[in-house]
């Protein structure tokens, strides 16, 4: 006869195996589908860094935890991290975030909203915009000399252009049972560089399962059917599927909640040297995070993400307002600068009646 703890441990192991097995099966199917498409289509390119602006991350809380948010997502940002988490949203939520990086060369902005359709259904919409302006175009201004000297350039012929990447994400989530929710995204993408532009569409599917009250397992398959971006130059980019599988556990210690989280990322992007583990075109990375929350008012966070960055952050939860901050430093901080992210979330919860 198994003890209660042994039964719970068995449930956790069984649930973990099931969700990882299911997610990895879908991931492999998507991989073979994308390989088949590539084998048949002329003029198609696997974009190793296509739509890379969508991998930067959103929300000060998630970013402060090293982006280990697949199994944690329970607010409006779930539309980005795992659409299944939107089912946990109880009241309408709105969030805004701004991020300037690389010494303010790049501007990155995010906004989202979510609301209940019914007791078990939630919808959301998110927008991500990355822009770079003032990029010099020297193609018509001459050539550098053999030593790389700029004296050969005609500065009057130098023009400037910008780049803008935009993604609009529509999300739907459903609470299928007390311990299981699922969701899906449809992504509309518009990218422009100078006078050329590309448009595309993609889909994500996600699930969150809670075998125990304080223990969550999550999976999010991004670009589930392969995201396609068609450019006016005639090039068509395919972004291959990415599987994020995560686990998180809420540990209550008095009035303090300790939340460790771990994500595993599986890619078929053939990026070998920059990943933790790789086997042919397949690669795997990990990201981990920790949040310590006191009375659901003040939180401090730390984490480590898949681009080998340590992150820290903090949060302040006021009535109807949540302010989150995260900080990350690049390996070449002197050249690229530090990154500060601040997000402000408005929760339109009903005022509790006075006793």
C-alpha cells in the first residue's frame, strides 16, 4: 500500500512523462512536416533568425525570472508565453511594456489585453513592435579603400532607412477541468526593411496541467504548423517549430511564496555552437527562474535564460495595478549596454463590497 506522499510523487512523475511525451510527439510531427515542405518548395528558406524579435520576451515578471514562464503563465502575458495560461485570468487585464536596448538603438514595445468570455473561456490580443531607425545606406556612396578607410565615401549620397517588425497575436484559452487548460494563438506578422516588406501568419498551441494544487506542468508549441513570411523580394521564409516545456511549484512558507520554475526549449534551427545541447539540427536549451513573493505585494526575482544571461527583477502589486521591473546585462556590456524592462499591468477587478 503506497503512502500519500508516494502516490503524489507517482502522479507528478506520470503527469510529467505524459505531457512531455505528448508535446514532443507533436513537435516531431511538426518537424517532419516542415522538412517535407522544404523538400518540395523552390525558393523557400529556413529562417534561422526569422521573426527573432518574437523571442525577446515580454512582461517584467517573466523576464526577471529568466523567461522560465511556460508553466507559470497566469496573467495577460500568457498570450505570449503559453496561451493556456489565459484561462487563469479572472478579471480584464491590460499591460504595457517598453524596452530600449543596445544603447537605445533598438526600441521594443509590447501591449496586450485579456478578458473572460465565459466562466471557462478567455480571449486576448497582444501586439509586439520592434523598430530600428537611422540605419545608414552607403551602397550608392562609393566604396571603402583597401585599408577600410572611409575617405572614399561620398557622404552626400548616404541615405538612411529603418526596420520595423510588428506582430499581432490573437489568443483563446479554455479551462477544460479544474486541473487542465489549453489554448491557441494566431499570429499575424509584418516586417519591413527600407522599401521591402514581408507578411506572414503562424499558430501556437499550449497546455497547462496541475497534477497537484501547487504544481504546474506546461507546454507551448510555437509555430506549430511552421510560420511563413513572404517578402516582396520573392523570398519566402519558414520559421520552424519551437517547443517549450516547463514545470513550476508554489511553496508556501508563512506569508511568503517561493516559486521556482524551469523551462526546456527544443529547436530544429541547426544552431549548434550557441546551444547547450545539440544533435544534428535538433538543439535544446534551458532557462530557470525563482520568485520570492511576500504577502502578494512585493516580489524579488532572479533567473538565467537561454541566451546565457543572468536576470534580476522586482515587482510591486498594488490594488488594480502591478508594476514589474527586470534587468539583464549582455556579455559585451560596454558595447551593447544594459537592458532595463518595465511593465505596468492594470487589473480591472471589481471592488469588494464593504462589510
